[in-house]
């Protein structure tokens, strides 16, 4: 059945796609005018704008679905195809399709250069929405750089049957065009003329070497696509390197021969003399030389980074850069830019305890700009490989707590940012998680280390009394996110997390105790079925946190919310005994979660006691007796019906207010559910979550019923209410005195709540004090 449902869903998506864009078998032939059939080419009548904007075409072309991406590339207007090719992250299907479309467009054109030049004219790029891109020549260079980057990073992109029949006309023309521009630039430089200084994405010679690697000719119209590969060793990983055509400095070898102390002295010298441009050039030459060593050997495979020995040197350079940056008393933009650019690149493949120690050092708190570390961490996560991140995880969980110079807040943030969980509110679809695989094994040591880090951050926040975010529904602090991620992995992990937090809870009621009790309450709210409530200290802290956070606690998420709401909605319609028993069991096991629904119970009772005429509900007169037999009490006013004159006729008017009729089984059932909740929870936490409003509704109903006929029909409800009020009086005398001293909302002229309770005889005789001899 599941496979059939998936097939139906897939078919529906395909049919909807064909509705908006023309099917692929009708658009394989190239179109010169750029007008395509289908709803995607529709335009608004008044404004004349396309119904599908350029931004939406970009989104479709970058879709993860090959079906959608390829059809978007086939149906997009020809005039925006260069804009789509400038996107990063294009899937293989849409990239090859767009290159093939442009190539066939040139094959069928009488003047190939004219057609391609028109696509790159500034007039054709005004609607792209990405700002000024320069003139036609600069745009051609950017296109060549982008396509060359795709071919360099994904060398197997041109493998397969679909790539063998591709038209490479557009790539050939683009390469010839940029080569001719490069020759013009060189000739102008020889003549002493000022050359165009615009920045382009990739050097033309480097791009041409990439194209020649795949045997894409830049002279002929027909090209064969075949990848030239070097002899590879079976035990070496397949990765890629930068083009070797990039120029290097003459002093690279001499600098690479220096020791670690020499490198540190050299970097300090550059920083002290503010020779940041020279430092930038030296770093570029150093990185290019080390990454090129792997490609100099004839039998070596092309690799994306340096060897292990070279990695160590690059990591040491990164450490010296960070130390030099932290030593500067005044922040320098050039030095900050060098650190943000080169530290992530140099440490892409490997790291060390020294590097991580400097990266998470507490000295960053004294940095003039606190945003530098945040930007540095974001760039490191973009460049670092998973093996490097895993090594850093292991180091944090084994040695991170032992070093007092490290900042726990930054360590916790790194752990949460490198987790595969995008949100603690949603569970991923796949059962395997990067966070679990690389960060925290199911051994107690790693879980304890992660919780200890989070508790250290929690204590610092508690000492500073910064606790507003922990009470919110969303936007948790990083230490709370880490605890939730650890606890969600299973009941054993949840038990271990709770035990560690309970050991660190202080006896005095300070900010730290409040944060820890709030954290325990959050764990219970998010994973109620995994928390064991047998620990008396845990129950006490949960009650304490609920009493403090009663208003915010009601708005928190919990997986049982929907289940409890559905059960109460069913109870309103049909309060049968099995449902009442189920709600009673739920109230015994999770009383705090049921008390969150007290406002909902008030609304249910208010609606039930509101009189609605049968005609307004669509009930005929003969069906009225059926509705009254189902436990609904219909009381009559003690005063005779009023006499009125309507259209010259004398009529009797019966006035029915709120409380004249009600469903006694519903009211009794809700009272029975409340009576099974423990006293210390109901009359402590419940008073902050709506119990007073619920009791006011019951007392108001009983007062109104006492003024009507049939007052004895509510005897069962009266007995339950007497029991609840007596329990309230004996359990929390201080709160009881405040409760009976107020005036009842809706009946202010009837005196205090105590007067109403006495008039309705709702309270049994108070317990007599014991005599002492």
C-alpha cells in the first residue's frame, strides 16, 4: 500500500509539472526565440511581466529533484540561460541540459557569434536581478570561470551516455572569445596602454587548461568529450587540485624550508610592520607550493590538498596567524581579513590540539570585535572536512573540560553547529545522524562530557542572571540545545543526562538552580515518555519550575499535546466512562501536562452551560426530547414566565440565561479527572495555570442552579465539588484564604467567593484541630 501511495504521489507531481512546463519530448528541438509553451511562459496582462520570475527559475534549476531541474533547464527562456549557468550548486542534469541547449542554439544559428553575444549584452541582463555584471566581455569571463570550476570540481560530470551527445558549441565559443580578449589585453599592455582592470572569476589560461583536459576544442565546431586521466593508485582517494598554471613566488621554497620558530618570527615581523599585502602574497605562495607537491609526481593522483607533512606545516601557520591576531591590542581590518580567509583554508584537511586550543581560547572575549570569532567559525565549518570536525569533537569531549583557558560557550556552540540536527523540535527522516556518528557515542563518558560542558555554560549564565531565552518557546541557548540533542537519543541517555543535572543542582534558590530546574522541565516537556518520574527530587524540581514558569510553560511544545486535546474534544461530545478512565490514567502519570489544558477545560464548560435554542442547531421540535435525555439538565426559573405582546398577541416569554442547562456527565467527568491529580501538583502548579478560573465556573453554575427548579438534580456534581474544595482547603490553606476572599467574576454583587460557597453549601465542616494536653 505504501508503494502504491508513493507511486500516486510521484505521478501527481509529474502531471503538475507537465501542466506548468511543456513535456521534454516536445522541447528537445532548440528554439531561437526563447518563447516556450506551457503555463510557465505566461505573462501578466497589465504589467507585462513574466508569471515565473528569474529568481523562481533559479530555484527550479537548482532543485534536488533531477526531474524538476532538467525540465526547468529545458523550459527556461533562452535569454536567462547564462544567468542560470552563473549559479553555484547546479545539479548535473540541469547544468548539462543548459549547456546542450545553448550549444544547439549556436549550431542552428546562421551567425553563431551574434546569437551568443546578444545573450550577454547588458540589455539582456537587466532583468537578472543580480546587480551590475560589467560589459559583455567581463560576463563572458565570469561564465567561463564558473563552467570551468564545475568541470574542475566534478571531473566525472561529462561521463555517461547523456554527455556523449552534448553540443559543446557554446563552451568552444566562450573559450575562443575569452582567448581573443586575453590577447588584446596583452597587446595593449605591450603598447603601454591601460588594460582593463576588472576582476574576473578565473584566469583564462587556467580555464583553458581545464577545458583541454576534457578535450573540448577551442578551434573547431565539433568536439569530443573524453576525460584525460592519470594512472592512479588504488589505495589513494579521488580528490582534485588547483590548476598549476597559477603563478608562484620565487621565494616559496626558501620559506618552506624554515622551521616552526622561523615561521612564527616571520609572521610576527609581517604583523608588527603592518606588511599585510606581503603576508597575503607569502601565504598564497606557500599554499600553492604545498598543494602542488602532490601533482608533481608522474604516478601521483591529483589531490585537493597537501600531504600529511604539509598539512602539519599549514596548521602551524594557522596557529601563528591566530596568535598574532589575538596579541594585537587594536583590531586591524587587513589582519582580520587574512585570518578569516586563510585559517579555514589552511586547516581544511587537518587540525591539532594547539590549533583548537587557540580557536576556543577565552582570549577571544577580550577581542575588540566579538563578531570576528563568529565569522571565523562559520567559515571553518564551510571548509573543514568531516574527518577534521570529528577529530575536533573527540578532542573537545576528552580534553575540553580539563583546560581552564578554554571557553565552554564556544565549545558548546561548535558541537551544536556541527550537529546534523537542523532543529531540536523536528526529528530527521533518516535514523542515522552525523552528530551521533562522529560526536557522541552511546558510551557514558562522551554523554557525560557533553552535559558537563553544557552545565558549565549554564552556571555562568545563572551567575549573570541571564535566563530569558531558556523560558522562551523558541531560540534556545546553545547549551540547552546540546542537552536536548543528547537526551533525545534514548531512555538510557535521558536517564544519564538527568542524573548529571540533579547532582549539580544547588540547594539555595539562585539563578543556577532556576536554570537547571527549567532545563529539567524542558526535557520532560519534549520527551515525557522517556523521563522516569520515580525520583522525588526530580518531581520536586519539576513542580518548582512549573510554579515559576507557569505562563511560559503552557506555550511550550510537547508531543502529548495533540493527544490530550483530541481526548478532551471527544469528552465534550461524548463523555463515556472509558474515555474518562483513560484521561484519569494520563492525569496520574503526567499531571503537569494535563494541567496545561485547564484553559481549554474552562472554555468547554463555558460553552456547555450556554443555552442554545434547538432551532439554531438545526434540531426539530420532536428531537428536543432526545437531546434532553442524554444527561443534560434543563432547569426552570422560579419566576413565572413573563407576559409580552407581540404583533397584537399575548405571548409567554421564558428567559434562559447561562447555567440554566448543562450536561452533568461532562462536568462530573472533568471533576473526577482533577481529583486523581496529586495534591502537591494540583493546588500548587494548577493555581498558576488556570485552576482558579475552573473553580469559579463550577461555583457560578451551582449558585445559578440553586436559584432554579430541579436543584436536586445536580447532587452528584455537588458532591464532587465539595470533595475538591475540601481538599483545596486542607492542602494549601494560604492559597485557600486568598481564593475565598475574592469576589467571583460574573457575580460581584453576591459577595465574596466564601459567601457563595456557604450559600450553596459546597463546603463540608472544616476539620477540628486536635486537642493537646
